[in-house]
């Protein structure tokens, strides 16, 4: 009985902070973004002048009952020399909540002698709902208005923009404005709506990185920083260090988040032929870590159809 109450409390907390506020956007934030920028910036679609297919699994707060598990399929590629496209399918289960997203990305590249800059646009359709099993539980209250609305599901249209660029094939920068336009696709009881959900520019990501080669060696390293503000989450900053061995056939990474998360992340990956695989582990310094064994993220990918016309500063080539 105690375990059931414990799980119920988690479901109620996530649902009330996520669904009843409608645009809380507490969806998966990928820790491998400094290896795969397409995860957070639509302007990276087609930036590498090839087709990329990425499969991602992320388990937050593993070993915790009904911990969030997210599955992502992401594609991006080039439609022409300067035009990139992308698509993403995302599903996450958080306790008794099911979330789903389908999105498209479009990007256009501008070139100069020393720089390539891409402008991107994303459009996502998202749904959130409670599992039907919840209504068979002895803890379910048939007079709970929030639960009744959740059974019908909540859906949104989310539009964002981004900029990504590489200067002199060394300095990399990106700015993403997710949730630039966030629209409910169906009418919702106003008592369930948080007025703060309509704030403009409530979320943003700013990414800066610089790659440094070690002369005469097949080793390079890339420090980077990400400034991020998400809905209902205080401002926080990631400091990352990517390590490239054997001409980027073997990749390591270290990440430390300060602010909302206070998290340490470790990453290891490899690339062989057209295939790549990367794994990361996150450990929080918050009290919640006492009840969890950390978070795990795995990405597997394949690349094909590379264009040979230009170089754009491939992040993982």
C-alpha cells in the first residue's frame, strides 16, 4: 500500500506540474546535445551535408519506480546544397503519463569564405494523457476533474527557431528559441490553465564551443558551454569538455551542470565506418540522488548519402 501511495504521489506531482500547466514542457532534455546538436537546435538539420538517422533512449532517475523513459527517432539530411530538413518522433512514459511528439525541422545555410551559418525552424505536435489503468486503481477519485481531463488528453502545437554556425571550422555557436509559439489545439477548462504559460521567450538555449587540435597528434578537445532557461526551471549552465581520440573514432565527454540540476555527466562513444554509438551517464548532487542510480542515455546512429560539394565543420566527422 505504501508503494502504491508513493507512486501515486509521483504521478500527481508530475501531472500537476506538467499537464495542468499545459506548457510546462518538462520533456526530455538530451545530455548528448554537444555531440548531436540536432537534439536541441533545428538549424543543425542538414548541416553536415549528409543524411543522419539517430535512435536515442534516455532513462532519467533509473531504479526509481515508474521513472521517466524516453524514446526518440531523429532524422536530418540535405534536400539541396543549402537546404536541410529533419523529422523527429518522440515518446516518453512518466509514471502513468504518456507523452508523444511528432516534429519537422527546416534549415537554410548561408556561406562565406570563413563561416557557415544556418537558420532553422521547427514545428512539433505534442500530446499528453493518462493511462487508462489509472482509472481502475483504488486510489482514483471519480470526482477528480484534473484526472477526467487527462483521460481525454491534452495536445499542443509548438513552433521554435534556431541559429547554428561554424567560423573557421573551429568556433561553433548556436541559439535556440523553443516554444516561441505554443498553441493549444483544443479548448481546455480555464481552471486548469496557468496564465504564465503564454509568456514570450520563456525558454532559450545558447551554445558556444571551440575545437582545439594537438599538433602532430590524432587527438583534439573541445570545451563548450550551454546557457539554458526552460519553462518553470531556473536558469542553469552546462560546462562540457569533449575529447576526440584517433581522429574522432573514439570520443569521450565530461559535463557539469550548475544551477537547477547540479549534475555531473560522463560520455563515451565510437564511430566506425558509417555507424556511431554513444552512451552517457548522469549523476545528480541533489538529495533525490539518494533514491536513484543516476540517468542513462544511449544513442545509435547511421550516416549515408554524404554530399561532396562543401565542408561545413562536421561536429563528429
